[in-house]
C-alpha cells in the first residue's frame, strides 16, 4: 500500500513540475488605473447605443486589462478601468496608452452624467473627466 501511495505522490509531483514553467506569470493583484482621455459622442438619444473611446495608461509591463467597472446611481454612472498585475520582472512604462470601448444606451430622457475616474488629487479625493448629456427622446 505504501508503494502505491508513493507512486501516486511521485506521479502528481512529476505532473506539477512538468506543467510548471518558470516563465509563467501569475496574477498577484488588481489595480484601478487612471483614465487619461475620453472620446465621447456629442449627443445621446434614447435607445441608441453609442460608444465612448476611453484611453488609460498601463503603469508597467506586468499590467493587463481586466474589466471596466460601472457604478450607477440614478442617472449618474461612474466608470473606471481595472487591470491585473502579474508577478515577474516588470518594467515601468510612460505613456503606455491603451483604449477600450465603453457603450451607453440610455432608456429614458433626462440629464445623464458619466464620470470617468482619472485618479486622486493631492488631498486623496477622486477626480474625474465628466461628460453630461441631456438625453433626447428618439426622433419620430
């Protein structure tokens, strides 16, 4: 019985070392990064899907896009970009701009505000690029 357990243990260890590669970079965290620019439509119309082109900087070679976060309260939407951070030898990047599309399709008329997270000010308060729209009904 001991030999069967030993053989299984050796097999499992052999598999794990065969699958492991020292160049693999494992995700060690996530980070919300600053949005640097927003190419926004001029108008929004009920039911019409429009796209914001959102630019953000990746601070190191170990950062990869993960998702767009949305926080919606009534007619105000706060948008931020989240990246993963991988382990490894990371190089700092300057002006490493990436672009992601963010869609909006309001379903009612009124004033809508989109706040794109740009970082924190010197007092630690969040800062935003703000786009405000008076959403019009769909033309007849």
